């Protein structure tokens, strides 16, 4: 599995087919596969918060999410949380698995909207939706509730860093789980509350511009991803080079 270090985080440089194969193997095994999808914002946060970087590095797979990773490193592939979640959901549909969706209780999409959209995509899967506030990520009662549901797959969309903190603390404590993945805003894409850029825009790496045009209130997040992130990567490399030269 190709591994690249970027701002102290281990990135697994997989395409969709390779990720699909790893997921299929995990579903046939006995231990959970915890997946995170670091994008430029997440990597910036990890760079500034070593504890969070450690959480990302403890995940079994960290998939590169965002064109910025390819432009600033040796990463060759990008695979969004939404795309890999859709692939997992297709598998859950074909195998009639139990899927638990952990959703922001105060998010843009309601629990009913998420339930309907996921069930529409996977009518043969058994879907449970649980609402959680961002500050509830360490709620032991919620973990016990999910243990009773005994899902095979967990999708968690609380937004970072809470969703990754939850995965790191709880996912492996649920015996039934085979796949647990942090999927960010995928639920909002599925419900239609948020719109993804057309595929041709995604292919040329301008999804960030699409998001800015349609959601200008996100300008700060886009600025961090498009400007601050590459500058931080360049500075980190210069600093590392100077340190090695002094030695």
C-alpha cells in the first residue's frame, strides 16, 4: 500500500479500486477497518494539533481527499469521502448489511432526510440514523446504543475533528463493525442540501471554485485549503531541509 507523509500525517495513496478491494477484504474479516479522508483543512488542523495528527495516523487507512494533496506532494490519487462512502453503500446494498449513520443533530440535513436518502440508495440494507451534537462525540451512552444496533458499517458525518476523535475512541469497541469511516459532508450531498460540482469540474480540480461560487460563506475554509495549506506544506519542507543541513 503506497504511503506518503504529508504534514506529519500518513496518507495511503489509493485509487477507488484499491480502496474497494481493502474494504471487501475487511467485510470478510473479523476486525474493523477504520478509514479517514484527510483533506487540506484536516491536514492543517493536524499540523497545528499533534494529538489530532496521532488520531489520523492510528486509522487503518487515510485516503487523500482533495486536489491540493496532489499538487503539493507525491500523492497520485484523490478519493473523496463521498465517493468512497458511495462505494461502501453499494456493497452494503448488495450484501444486505446493517448500516449506522451518525449525523449532526443540528446539521443542515435532518435525520429524516438522511434516512430517506440513504435508504433510497440502499433499499436492501438495514439503515439506522443517530443524531449527535458535535460536543457529544465522547458520549458513552451513544456508543452503547450503537453496540445494541450491531451495525456492520458506520458512516460518521460530524465534521472534523470530532468525527475522527469518535472513530478513534469507539469504532473498535463495537464488535459487529467491519467498516467505520468519517465522511464529512457526504450526508448533505446525498440529501441534496449541498450540491457537488459537476464531474468535469471535479476532474480539473476546480471543485473549490464551484463551492465558493455557490456557498460564498465558506470563503475562509476555501482560503485555508487553497492558499494556506500549500504555503504551509512549502514552509514545512523548507524548515525540514534547513534542519537536516544543520545536522
